[in-house]
C-alpha cells in the first residue's frame, strides 16, 4: 500500500504472531530524524497491533513526509494498512 508517508508491504507468512518492521534509508536525513520517524509510526502501530491477525508480516518503508505529518493523517494511513490485515 502506498501513502504519502510510507510504502507498506504486507504478506501472510502462515503461522506465528504478527510482525512489524521499519526501514528508513539514510537519504531521509540524519539518524535523529530517521529515528523520530520510526518512533512516530511505531507508536501509531502499537495502538492498533491487537487488530492485526496472526501470521501477517508488515514492513513500512518510511518517507520524509512522515516526520512532519499531522498525527491524524498518519493514523488514517496506518489504519488503512491495518484494515487489510485485520482479524
């Protein structure tokens, strides 16, 4: 799924618990900014993790816009991804 804030890759691995990963390439800026982007999206996912069905793996490839995105828009973008993998 593509959004202005990230590209999310979702696939079902079969069994086990849901797994979430993040990528933030160096081209996005210094480590401080990349870590801030990861923390914002990680917290947004954490509040919705219970809705993701077991066996789904999701990788978020962050974009620079995720650093300054309004939280409501970031929530909506993550919600669209979670709804694809919902139990």
